[in-house]
C-alpha cells in the first residue's frame, strides 16, 4: 500500500517505520528540510528506544521528502503534525488545517483515506473533510475520500513497543470501504488520583494504595510522581477543559486534574524548603531532566518547573540527563551541565527527577551526608542510610489501615464514575447518545462500574478530585 505521512515528529516517524516494517511503501513528508536530510541518512532527531535501529533496517521502504507530490498517488494519507496548546488551553489547529489544504491540493486518486493521527478535539474530522472538499472543488475534481480518526496511544520511551503491540486500536469511520482499507495496517487520569493522595496524605505510604489500585485496574498509571509531562496528556487535559468552557459547560473534575498537577510539580522544592529552610546559595544536583526515562522530551517536564523555582530561590544548579540536556540548554543556558551523573553527586543536595536505568549505579556512599529527594521512589531504602536527610515521594512512614485502603479504592471507583458523569455533558451538548459516544471513546469498563445509566453518577457532576478522594 502507498502511504504518505505529513509530519515527521514524535508520532510521524514511529508510524512511518512501523508501516514500512509491515511491508508498505511509505513517504514521510515534512517542511523541515534539515530533519528530512537527517532521516534520509538514518539519523533520528529525537531519542526513542529501538527507533533508529528499525529505521536503518526498514528505511529502504521509506522516502523522506519536503515535496507534497507523494500525495498524488497515495492510498492513505496520515496527518501527524503538532497540535500545540494556545494560551487559553484550546488546541492550535493551524498545522492540521494547513495540511488539510495541502491534501486537498495534492490527492489525485479515488477512495483515498485520510487519517487523523494527531490528538485533536471533537469535530476535527468534519472540519478537515470540509477543507479538503473545498480545495477539490477549486480544482474542479470529484474524488471519493474519507477522513477517519485513528488517535495515537504511544507512550514516549515505549513508542515502538506500543506501535507493534498496541493494547488498543481506535478507528472512527463512516463507510465500510474506509475500514477495509485501514484494517491491514494494524498489527495485531489515574496518576493524578495518586498524586492528589500524596498531597492529601503527605506522611503516608501511598505505594500501599498504588499496589491495591493495580489489582483493580492493571493497566492504570497509578504510581505517584512529580507530575505528568510530555507532548500529549498535558495538552489533551487543557484542550478538554477549554472545550467545556468554550461551550458554556464546566467540568470540576477536569479542572482539578490540572490543578493537582500544577501543585505536584512544585512539591519537590516545597519539601526541600521545609527540610533545610533557606535554599539561597545551596548547590543542587538534578539527576534526570526528561519528563520520563527513555526519551529526550522535556515538554511540560517537572524538571522545568523545579529548575525555575530553584533559580528564583537562589540555588546553584548542576544537572545530568543522558538524552535531554541539549533541549534543556535552550531554556536554561546558565546552569551547569555535567558529562556524567557522578559529577552531579558532588552537589550537597540531590534531586532524582527521572528514573533512568543508569542511576541504579548510585551507591549509598555517593549519597553520604547529602540531602536527597527521590521524586520517583527509585532508590532502594538501603541507599538512604548515610544521608543527612531524605524524602521519597509517596513513601511516608505512616501506614494506611486495611479499612482506609478499601475506602480509598472505593473513592478511586467514584472518580471514574465522576469522570463519566461529567463527560456525559459533552454527549448531551452534541446531541449524541451517551453510551454510544463512550463506547467509541474506548473508556475502560474493566474496573467494574458503569460510567453511564448509573443513578449514583449524578452526585458527581460538580465534584472536584479532592472532594471525592477525601476520606
């Protein structure tokens, strides 16, 4: 199958490589000529485990170009360009709409499938369809095409695994022929709840709760952390909240998700100030900068907030990350960048922000007489025995009772019900049938409660996350 992909970034490149691996002829199109040149030479512009190796293996099936002529003969065209957030939280759609115009100007064949791969708001499929149709009319062409929705669920640092072995595939289409075209191409807010518990119960062992929540929903992200980051989830939450507000609706739960995350990103510095008082003049070493391990992405990373906060309080900062320092340097050119993590350990205060595998080599002796803040609960307890002070995020000394854990797990279920109850507002707004809407959105019903047709859900329509979780 001849496939064109517009946008060679964190989504477009892995998609191109996997589709080539499946035997398709792929053309990757991007206006950034420097990036196109690098990709043509099997050089990947970001770090993603396994991506460069697969590109070298299957790159002979991919043509990288800045020229849109590949659209002429494409059977399928993927839209994988960026959808950044505006200041008000809504999605900036200019790149999506620009690509839609280019597609309308370029496609020549009947029965072309255009795939919305980027994360986009409700109504984008119709908007893209209208733009393409308008451009075809200007060319006096009558071409049969369909825009389908196939959102990506790629976790940075595991994008190749997620592409080859997806735990879900969502495909939205109207006509059966579009579905038949797409099928051969397929192979084969929980963390916020836990972080809210860290804030509500700062001296308790939240990992007790995390283990129990995993039993309820094994797929859930329920480990406490320093706040979520990356390119997708933060933007999606902001856009979701903006969608509610723009249409005169309100979701207390969605709004509180972002509020919890903002507070969580400031937690590490707040804890440090509580431990030592004045931070001015202190030397702080940061282990890890990327928003998660196995990626070089620092977008919305907690490390940015923490570094800004430390600089404002007069701290001197040295840092190390195996992949993300070049990106961080553009934001913070005046802090010290170390060639290896050993040099960071010379600082009097150590903050672990990203759980890179190589940091397991840190020994208890390396942390002797130091203040250590472990934002990932990464180090074993033995490594803290010589420190002069330590904080392990979510690992307080107080234990929850069995009854308390049971009640928290029930609140967890309630949050999911609240989420569904508040999302019903969207279905009501667009005049759709709520169960059908949520079936299409692949809401996870494995936790055992119904998201709709549940009389109890009504009581959650105006609850915030903190309201529900308080015991």
